């Protein structure tokens, strides 16, 4: 969990604080591990970037090899609130490039996995479908179900 927090906090803005990690075994809703933290994000704005409103978030999507019962691809999502917005775009809906790059690095690290020397934790669905690829959405969005692309 320490490795995950070390990787994640550099992709989060300082208004975001990691307060707890909870680990689950695939296919179970019973936690197998947990740890508390108070680690603030450290990504900084560049070139005049500004915060999005409270409901605005960056979206990270991981693909898997799994398919639904209707043969649709299964994706894994993370919503990062209070993202930096790129000021060079007139409509205020483009994720700041510094944070987008940092989130991409963080998302890729989940595919490789985080190891404590005994186990390697990877991003996976509750059923155990491991992430095989990642994508950080260019446009900020809000958490909505079902997800629809901003542009």
C-alpha cells in the first residue's frame, strides 16, 4: 500500500489527501488489508492552470481482456476530483497536461503492478480481470453513470 500511495500522490493536487487504502482479494467483498494515511497530493499547476469545480474530475480508464455476458468489453475507472484545467483552451474542459501525464504514469504503474516483495498488486475488477491498458481522458468530466465521453 505504501508503494501505491507513493505513486498516486504525485498525480493528485494538494487539495486531495489519501486517507486510507483497503485491499480486497479477487471475488470477495471482505477486506484483507487496510492502512490509514494522511498523504496530500503534490502535482502542481503549470502555465496558469486552474482548479475545476468540485464536481469536475479527471477520468482514468483501464481496459481488460474480460467481456460482459453481452460480449461488451469491461473497463475499470478512477475519477480524480479537483483536477487542474488547461487555461490555453477557451472552453475550460481540457485536463492540465502536467496532471494528465502524471495520471498516465500512475495508471501504467497499476498494469505493471506494485510489489512488496511477496505479492504484486495489479488493477483488477472485483471478478479478478486484470488491467491490460490505460487511457487518461483528455477532457475533464463528472462522475455520471453510464459514462459518456465529454467531447
